[in-house]
């Protein structure tokens, strides 16, 4: 019995992800060729994407990490966010690239963007691996997008269900029996 046995369908293979992340790295290297951006990422779902993305670009970049948690009903994204871990360095006057695993309603990112802008960075751009536009509740401009995916609850490549499956090397959908029926809402 392994984590793979719980996967019903693979949406994005390891090869597809690797190829697209390499392309994003090249795009970033091109667009930021004369700058030293700070990649701001949100724990924990983004760690695998971040780890691969920074190795796909040769920019003189730095990394800072935040951890956020949503208030409200357990599986609903409420947009009310609590900071569990703050930035460790100053971002004033810096060029930020927000590295996100997935943008669903957009409420978490909306909060994060307001928080970052208050600290007067020089610029803020968004790089997300997965865009799930079906349930978007805010207008967010995504500058660098890995893939657009349908309204499914996905796991793997850093994304969890109940803290499991982050170590799947691909993006997949779990068997309904794992959830006990319906897919969880985020
Ligand atoms: P949003 O505020 O955009 O609705 O939610 C963003 C966060 O919800 C993501 O960073 C991620 O943690 C979680 N999320 C949204 N969709 C999914 C999904 O399909 N699978 C998993 N594992 N988490 C998701």
C-alpha cells in the first residue's frame, strides 16, 4: 500500500510539471535579468514548486517564507487570514515575486497582496503553478501561470489532503473513498 494507490487520476505528470517549471524559470530569468528579486512563498503547499523553480533560474534571487492560516469553517476559504509565520527580512523597495501553489477563490492571495503592498516593495508580481479560475471571487492578475486546471480538489507536488500526499511527484485527484464521498472544499 503506497500513497499512489489512493490516486484516481493523474492530472499533470512529473514530466509535464518539470517542463513547465523550466519554462517559468527561463521567463523569470529574462524578465528580471537586471534585478535581484525576493521570492515570497507561502508554506506549506508551495515548497515543492518553490524548490524546483529557484533551481530553474540562475537569477541572484533570495527567498522569504510566510505561513498563513484561514479563519472560519474548516474547509472553506474565508479570506480572513491569520499570519502564523511572518517575513524574516525587509521587503521595502524590493522586487517581489509571490510564488503560490494554487489560486482558487483568490482570497488568500488577495489578503497577502494587501499585506505586502503595505510594506512598500518596488514591485509585486505573481507566479502560481496552478490556476483554478472556476471559483475565483476576486480579480487577480497572474503574471506567471504554470497550468490552468478544472475545479477539482488536487493533491501532490506539495499540495495536501489532511497533510498527506504532498510527496506525490505529480498532481492528481484522489479516489472519492479517501474523502468518504464528496471532494473537500478549500
Ligand atoms: P484560495 O484562497 O485561493 O481559495 O485558496 C488558496 C489555498 O487553498 C491554496 O494555497 C491551497 O492551500 C488551498 N487549495 C485550494 N485549492 C486546492 C486544491 O485543489 N487542493 C489542495 N490541496 N489545496 C487547495
